[in-house]
C-alpha cells in the first residue's frame, strides 16, 4: 500500500471512443486506485472537449437537460439532449449529425448535412437562449456548415435560382447566396464554437483532406468535398463581408461547421479549455499530487487540442504531474510537445481490448494501480529529498 498522506489524485480522462464513456473510464481508474489503497484520495473529473460526451459532462456539473427534435445528417428525424443553465445552452453536434458508430459509405460522406444543428440552434434562439455553445466533435459532415446556415435562414441557390440541398457534394452548384432570411436573434445572441482541432477548412490540412476519410469518403469523395468547401467559402464569404475565414486555424472543425459559425460572428474556442473551465478543473487540480488522464487513441491530432492534452497543460501550469492511460499510443517515442510524465497504452498489453470493453476496463484498472503506485511514490521521494 502507498504512504497514507492524503495526496489528491485527480482522475480526468476523456472517453475511449466506441468502448467506454469518460464516466466509465473514471470508474475503472477508481477501482485501480482502490486496489492500492488510495480510493479515498481520488477526485473524479470525467472530461470532454466538445465531442460526444460534452452534454453529459455539463449535466454532471449541474446543468439541466432539455430534449429537442431535429434531423440527423441524412434528414431522418431524431431527438437530441442539450444542456441548459439560465440563458445558456450547450449543443452537441455528435448527437445530431454524428456517425453514431456506423461505418459510412462514400455516398453518405458526400450527402451528410449539418441542417439538424441549425434547427436546434434556431429552436434555442426562439426560446430565448442567448449564449449558445456548440460542441463540434464527432460530426459525420463535411458540408462547411452549409446545412446549419440554411436552417438558420441563409438561402443557397443554384444558377437557376433553385435552393440547393445543403450537403457537401451539392456545394459545387452554388451560384447565389441570400442572407436576408437569417434568424433575427443571431445578431444579439452569443454563439461559441468549441473545437478540439486547429485545422483550417480549406487547404492541404483542411477538413476534407484530414477528416473526411474517417467519415466514409474515398479519394474521389475527398476531392469533391474539398472543391465544394472551397467554392462555398468563395461564395458565402463576400456575401457576409467575412472573406478569408476558411483559412483560420480551427475553422475546419466538424467538416467546416466552425467556419460557418465564424461566418455568423461566433467565437471559436478550444473545446478542452471551455469544458475544463466549466467543470472547475483548475480548482480540483491545484494542490493535487497526481493527475491521471487518458483517451482511446493518443496521436498527433491529440497534441492539437484534445482534452487529455488540455488537462496535462493545465496541470503543468499548476505544477502537478500528469500520466496517461490510453487505448492506443500513436505518438512517436521522441515526439516533441508531449506534456505527459508517462503514457501507457493498454493495447500493448493485450490488443484484444480494441473490441472488448470489459477487457478495456480490466486493463485500465491494472494500469492505473501501477501508474499511481510508481508516480506517487516518486513524488513522495522527491518531496522528502527536498526536506
């Protein structure tokens, strides 16, 4: 057992996508701490960065749930839960036009639309909410937010004057933009787009080029989607006197939904930072002895704004070491910019965990016990050496 000094251990993981929710990861980590006698020191802090699980994180921190009707990425009726507090609301794109764990086809990638997100925002504006945060992670769309813009009243027409379907493959037919019907409350409400990437919408590291294959696109679909996004920006930017925003870092989040938000005057912020602030992470981490974080896959994209890196950066600012237990670690061994004292990937222990949530729980428990034992012991020895 570890030294019984009451050093706090903050358990602050994100979800293991497709396997465990962030809350379930915390449960496994807590069991690992219990195995080495430090259960009473654990502070649970299941986190989110704007992707799926963001509304759940808000609800755990005291926000209330509201159910709203909408449509999914292909126009089928759905309902979504938003988190509300006073005049503030949090919308989770993944719960409206997300992939829902499906393996999508190129045709689905080409026809996915963010129209349902716009319907939800419009409903919230109609109900008097004036501070709306949109969590952008987990979308199935690469439509530049054209669907959202259309649902909020922007009319996108082809050369014949007909309204186009606001989906990625249809954007190349856009010939006319009419903004006169935009929702009247957009000008007075605060809209924040919470994202976890810094990619622009258009460019060699743009939305289609980097993310569309994860959403079912093949090479030809990526080419069409990329061309559509560039054309959308070329047409809409001048219409609202906001030119060049498609090259802004972060504008490529959620297939360009972030760019559409910027077009409407939204703020663009780090999802990790926004949700860590909302969850009171600074107060919980300050003075702790160790932070344990994690996510399903740690890779180069993680270093561009994912939640575990945000946790580690905050902990470093507060002089608290951070270790990570992850499903898979794709960072190079000498990767610069990694903020973790140590990273353990459970697929190196047993690769079957990729398809086995129960095994993932067991391995997380074991790894947590080991990390906590070694790193708290190291911290204690360092402290006693100073004395």
